């Protein structure tokens, strides 16, 4: 029984987000980037944090059970959020409510680099493509 308890604690620890410092500026896209590259930073049952590079576009999609918070770190683009389209660039903050269609087209010569926080934890099974 004690061994089972230790195993459960170990498995829970593997899925927990840990406090710590990470230099996001050190995270760069692969030289062979064709369109989208995702780096998972942290994840637990409350949220999953990603750095996402977008060279061309993210197709219009929605999340059935997640909100997404997007912070643009580098580059520029044209964002679609619901029925709105607007330019985005470094320093912009976008909140995407659950079920809201969204996508982006990169307009800069450098890929968009964004911090994306999905809440609750994103396991990849609630994304619905609309195009």
C-alpha cells in the first residue's frame, strides 16, 4: 500500500507546474519552421502554458472547454476573434473566451511569437477547426 501511495505521488508530481524562472527570450523557433511550432512550458490541472511560433497562420478554430490568454511577444499579425478582425503586435494581450472562433495570420517577416495560456489544463482534445 505504501508503494502504491508513493507511485501516485510521483505521478502527480510529474503533471504539476513548478515554480521557477525561465528565459522566454532564449526559446527560438526551429530553423526549418514551415508554419507552427509549439513549446510547452508548464502544465497542471488548472492551466497549460505554451510558447507558440507562427510563420504563416493558425486556422480558425475554437476550444469547447477552454479559455485562452494570448500575449504577443514578437512579430505582427491579423487576428480573428469571433466576428472581429484586428491587427496585433508585440505587447498585445488577447483573451479568447471558451467557444469563441479565433485564428491569426502572420504579417511580419519574422514569425509571431506568443505566450498562450489555456485554462484549464489543455490536453488537445477540445480544439475544433472551423476552416
